[in-house]
């Protein structure tokens, strides 16, 4: 007779995705697809067994037991006995939304987006693209501890890309907005105009000169630093694997006392998780508090193995196993004004926006490309520059923060890890870094 699992959970996700893509006035895609997927995890004597099936197979108790047995049969024996922590399970209230996107026909959405795309037209603009994504999901979870929950969320968002070209120089402007608070594409012409205007402005911007200098990070780039450089390094699975520069740092001073970095899945922003995908309660988690390493982010398993942190940070795509993930990650406000930061910087550079980059949480190194920047001369922003980046070592950069403004802004987006992509939010106030390593043109 097969042994009973020590623990099991079943997660079913039923959803629909609407995707609209418009390229230079042509509707390339406009349609809705549906899915219904379930994942069963069973913990045997030594390891996990996982079974992914169509959601409609999760029905009667008899069928559940049959699928549970199949999951147990798939369990993998590990060298180390897998333990999981007992954690609280409580769901947050689902927020009310404004205009429900699902009540608006796809033809009307296409018409709105076509008008939006036209706003990105103009002199020197050679290409325009607008995309819209809407995902509504119903999530059902039950586990062997007797917890059951069900909720529904609808997320939607759009982006505008404008490309400008002149005399062989090509630049782009990009704007996006994603939300869980209702339809967000009406009356957003200003967003498209901003993307086009930035693309054209960058045609006249000079390449930045690299070197070591004072640098101001805007809320978007500061949020990327918080998420990519600090948040990933605080994830319990990376800490457990020894692939984090923050391993063993709990209680240690790892940065300026003005820095507090938070991951809060309970915050009603794009990364909102009313409960995590293991059924654990979600709550505000201070990764760094006043420069001191305070907490890792955990699943039930990594909490049991690593400790020193908070559960409720486990997420998975439909049909996939949940893994340790961030949600809404941000640097808390300080008490400086933006004008004070400019004055203290005196001479340096203001870096704005993000065009991706790379981070090695194990070695503690990062490199992020800013979308553009401005020289800071005599405490004032002057010439616009392009082709600029920020690089450095995570811990030394945390110590180099001199001032933190009180103007925090949040930016929604998506994060990929382990082949899975989930909605997140990043954010920060303006930050002043002392002697930052700025990449640019070495022969300018």
C-alpha cells in the first residue's frame, strides 16, 4: 500500500488572456484565449512529487485521490529530507476595481488603441507600436492542512513604443502602464506623446561620458536596483543554494542607514497577492531596515531550511510549481527633497528609466542600462545624454547612498525567473549615490 503524503496542495488556475498588437496603424493581433490548468504537489518521505493536469480533472474527491497518488508516484528522492514550515494562512480582501476591462468589447478596445497609436506620430517618428494585454484569472487552492481559498483578479496593461530616426541616428521612447484597478487605456494620449517626444529628443542627445561620479537615480531606475540587485539576492532559494551575496548577512549593516527596502505582496499594486500560491498569508517584509539586513523572502520549504525571514513569497504561473518570487518591491521614502538632492550632487549625472541589464546575485555584481539621463552641473540639470548605464557591486552601492528623497513612485511590470513570468511592481524615491560607476562613451 502506498504511503500517504506528508503534505499536499492542489492549485487550479482558470483564466483568459486578451492580446492586442498594433504596428504602424495595422492591427496585427486582437483575440482572446482561454486556459484551465492544475498543479498537484505531494511531499513524500524524502521529496516532492508534482503532477500537472487540465483543470477540469480536479473534480470529485475520488478523482482528487487518484491524481494525488499519481503525484506521489512521481516523487523524487533527494539526499536531504525535505521539510516545510507551518505558516499562517489568511487571504486579504480583493480590491474593488473601476471600469471592468472584461465588460468592454474587443472592437472598442482596438478603436481606443488605434487612436492612442496615432498620438505617437510626428516628425522623425519612423515606427510606432502599441500593445495591450488583459489577463483575468480564478485561482482555487486546497491543501492537506485543511486550508481552502478562492479568488479572482483581472490585470491589464498597455505599452507604447515610438522610434525616431534622423541622419542615421535611431532612438526610441517607451512608456507603459499596468494595473489591477480597472481599464487603463482611456484618455491616455499623453502617454503616447511622451514616448514620441522622448524618442525625438534623444536624437539630439550626446552620448554620456563614463567614469566615477555622483549619480542620481530616478524612481524607476532606483526601483530596478531594489528589485534586481537586492530583491533577487534576498530570495530564500538563492540563499539556500549559496547563490546570494546576502547569505549570512542577517543583522549585519549592509548599507546606508537611510535605506529601507521592502517587498510587500499585500500592497494593492500590480504585484498584489491576496495570499501566496502555497496558501501562506502575505505581509509587508522589510528586507533591509535602516541599512541592516533584516529578512529573506521565503516559501514554506526555504523558510524551514534557511530561516531568518518571512513566508508568503511563493508564486507560480498557471500549471507550474510555485517558487520564491518578489511582488511589490521598493525603497522607502527618505526626508530629502529632489532640489536638495540636486544641490548635494552638485556635479554628476541624473539617470532616468531602464532598458534592462544584468545582475549576478551570487557575486554581488550588477549593470543596468538607463533609458537616458541629464548632466548635473552646479546643482542643476543641464544637457540630455544617452547611452548611459550604472554598474557596481551591490553592497558597496548600498553603502554609497547619501540621500533618499521623499518622492517615491512605483512602476509596474513583469519579472522572469525559472522560466516563469509574474506581475510585479518596483519603485523608489530619487537616490543620490556617491562615486557611482557610470558607463558611457570613453572617447567622448
